[in-house]
């Protein structure tokens, strides 16, 4: 499990296509891998991956075809940057919301608008994201959502599966969202509590209709 509070940005150094999976080597900032062991879980762009080896500032991951196909990871190449978060440990503050690292869908950013504070000079960003009807049924104003592993609050809902998120300067500094452009693809994970609640209501309504 993860909190959706991205710890920083890592860089993909190499990727090898093997039979049924890809082997990635990723370089992390100094100290990011301290205490990490083979078999540990790390979230990259919101996808839960398992560490297969560690050497200095670099860790390797084996990613199966299913994961590459169902997330944005299949389109990454060396020198691309990735949001990372190490798995949640007992006693750690949960500043975002619980995230499993199981991507539900790849969505598209269809609009980006920036604004800058005249006093601080810091920028904020509003993004409009297009999802499918399947994901849209789980999104609502002020609900939680994870975008590329980042815990965010849904700002507003539009028709046809679109929703907005508002990005503060600190999130832009710490994550890859500042590098996104209109048309960029992002990994989406819905809050598990929201999924369970909506699915339960849908099942109950279906039962009532059948009576």
C-alpha cells in the first residue's frame, strides 16, 4: 500500500524487452533507496512494482506485459522521469489516501491552464482529464483520486467523463505533473473505499430492480 504522497522523481536508465516482460533499471535520488531490499514494493507513476536488484542509486524492476499494456509504463523510454513512492510502513503518517498501486485506467489530459501568484511568483495548475464512463461513475467533487501515483482531490465534474484537478505549487515541484502537456496520458486509480461504496450501491439497486 501507498499514501499517494510522491517522495520524488526518479529516472529510467535502461529497459530490456524479454520474453513476456521488460527489465527496467531506474536511478533514484541520493538516500531514496536507503534500507530498500530485494522484494520491496515501490510505486512508479502509480504502478506497484517489485524491486529485483539494488546497486548504489539504482534499482531494477521486472514488469510483465499486462502491466505495460494497462498503464502508461509501456510508452516510457530511457531518460524519462517517474514519480516514485516507497511502500507505506506502520506508524507512518498517511498524508494522502490509501493507494494500492493497481492502475484502473489510462486517461488523457485534455486541457491545462496555469496561473502565477504575482507576489510569490509560484504557479498553480488546473487540469481537465478525460476518463471512460467506467471510471466516471467513481468520480465526484471532493473525492479522492490518484493520478500517476499522486493523491489528489477532484475539483469539479463535467459531462462525458471529464473532471478537473487543481495542482498546488509544491505538487508541481515534487512530481512529473509539471512536465505534462495537453494530450499526455496518465495512470488513474480510484480510492478503494469509493469503489466499494459505489459498487455496493449499484448491486443493491440492481437487486431492487429485479424484484
